[in-house]
C-alpha cells in the first residue's frame, strides 16, 4: 500500500478470528465435521475439508501437445513464435457483423 510516508508492506498474515465452534449435538447427528452450520464450523475443520478436495493435477491448454509443431510452423513461416492455436471457425466478416 502506498501512503504519505512511502510504501507500506503488510508482512503479518491476517489472523483468523471467529467462533471456536459450538458443539451442538443436533448438528453433529447429520454432519460430524460441523461444517454445515456456521455456529459449529471451525477453521481446523474447514482447512481439513479444503485439503481433501485440493486438485492433484496440472491442467494444460488444448494446444500444449502440439507445441513443437506450432514452433516448427512459425519457424518455417519466419514469424515470431505464437503461443496457442485458433480453434474458432468464423467467417472473415466476423468482426464486422452487427448484432
């Protein structure tokens, strides 16, 4: 953040302040984690639930497997390397159409 005395860096993480959790037996009967009610949810339970759903893959764009072919084509044409591939079939007048 910039202020009148120069840039200020916020180094400390924002503390998690909230309810320590209210162990309501009625909620525990249908949700043992307590995450279905804001009064019974805790930060630890939320972190555990998010960690279990964390993705374990690294998605790649459609053109990634064709990257060597794209590089060879650009080199053959003598143009700078273009990342990506156009997949849209549109008429030449696409940008001139009025909606």
